C-alpha cells in the first residue's frame, strides 16, 4: 500500500481499529468477562452479524431509539430487509429457537457470546457506532436464582479485572399482570407534560421509553412521575425481594433505582445496570434483565429468560479511569537473533520447536544486523534472546541471553527447548 492509499482510506466515522498493544487488553477483558459464565455452565454461541430487520423491530421494540434511529439497515439483491445487529439477545434467542435447544429437556439453556454490534449514534468517548460486547443468556426458566446468578457473574468478572468503582443498579418492571395499570397511570401523567411530537408518540407506544430519555428538558419534568415499584403485584414484589436477598447473601451490593428501565422494550421484572462514575455521562458499562415475553414476540413459545451484555469498550475505559493495569502475559518469550545464513536456518528450526513446545517465540526476519535485531528483541518484550553465529554453530551451541539481567550462556543446539523451559520455570 502506498502513502496515498494510507491517507485516502480511514476507518468509518464512529468506529475504530483495534491494534497491538491495546488489542491485548481488550482480549484479556473479553476473557475475564466470559470466564465466570463458562464456569457456571454457559456454552458459547455465535450468530450472524446481520439479521432480519423484523427480528429487532418486534423484539427490541418499534419505539426504541435503537430501531427508529440507530439501526444500520440494508436491502439485499433478493429484496430482503436486513439490519446489522444492534444488540445480542434477540439474535441469541432466535438461534436457540431455530435449533430447538429448548426442546432438549435441559432448561434453562445457558449461552454466552462475544462479538461486534452496530448502532448509528453520535460518536463520543465510550459510545461508538461499532462496539464490542460479551453477553450471557439463560433461556427457558423463571427463577429469581437465575436473575441473581447473572448479576453475581458479571460482578465477579469486573472484580477479577481489578475493577472496584462499579455500582449495581436494580429495579423491577413488573409483569403482564401489574404493568398495564402502571402503564396507564404513567401515560396519564406524561400526557400532561410539555413534550415534542416524537416523544408524545412514544407515550402511546411504550411510555416507559420516556423515562429513559436522557434529555434534561424531559428529565426535569419527570420528578413527580409515578413509580413502577408502587404498582407491582404481590407476586412481582415477592420475586424481586428474593433477588435482593440472594444478592445480599452473595455479598453483592446494589442500589434500588425505581426509574431504571434500560433501553429495550422486552424487559420484564428484574432489570439491572452496571455503572461506573469515572466515565461521565456515559456511565453504563453493562446491564440486562429478565425478558419473559421476548420469545413470543419473535414467534416462539413462552420461554421466560434473563441475561446481560457487558460492554468491552466501556469496561476498558473504566479500568483506565481507575488506573488499573492488567497483568498481561508477554506476547513473546524468546526472540531469535541469527548472524549469517546457516544460523538463520538453525535458529528458525529452534523457534519452530519452541512454539510446538508451547513457548511463544519470534525471529529476526529480513536479515537484520546484530544491533537492529537486538533492538527488535527488546521491543518484543521477550525474556530471552537466542543468538548464534558461525562459531557457535561449529561448536553445536547457541547463546541464550537473559534480556532482563544481561547474563548469557551457551546452550546445546539440540537442548534449546529444555534449557528455555527450565529457565522460564
């Protein structure tokens, strides 16, 4: 690629390229978020990067900003209406239903996923048009222990990374029995406010969306809005109390937030959000809740379910805000520095053997001189350098140099793997 090519093409606005060394941090964060879910029996699922538009309009909700303003949509040559996935839950549930996982007789179906998602938003710190999430879903069972389990697993993930400044916000949105009365009371209240036409239309489709409006002009009018907690039926109250008791028993602190509704239409009962005050206005780093009616919304059977999604980008920002540096393994343990063509062949063979033995090893490609090759070895982060010239090969040895202490010693060429492993141990 020429210089002109580099200056002509750039990543689309609101997206980013993930490159070393930052990419190693993102990989470590993804692994840490997924690890507690895997230990709890969640299996990995991967879905397409695009789905039918209708999956999201029916599942996520036609009144949400995600569907009305933020989805990337396209029409195929065959006339199908598709959308780049703006979130993961609807896709995962669609995949589970299509594969009939719920009929295998082992509910809940527990799945975790990781991938990129897309929303056409105003780019700002912590909010991109292309972003990375790790999610977990427990499909097919109504049990407050599952709700609590998922909150606990996410909290464990954050803590395993060294994060301490996150908070858990918790609420209940009721169910089909008690939400209609609250919906009606909220609509009556909202109709009396000074709101724009788009927001007024939202009142009739899903008034809870108005509570989630971040505009100050709207929020300052909502102080006297009725609360869902005052309209919960006894069953929902008891369910919510069990979730709270389980979290308390597990040592997970939480804050009740009666106005927490999240940004999607499918939530019922338990809803929760993880926030970090070090991120400013974009404080959410993850969240989720129960979505007992989503399966029916997208044409499936009744499958009460609960899940969450954690933003990898947001979590990395939270770690930086707290000054947490992750202890990452070195990308390279051994760097080979050959001096001459015979040494290139001999050390390339040694590097291949090291890699096959599980040792991360790299090579001074391109015929670099000694000085430049040793600079590359130091930049690689390797602990050891393997150095060899004609005299070394004549004696059947290579020089194993400790790049931290500077100590160097000859090692038999046929014993390089054993010698490196011994020193690394």
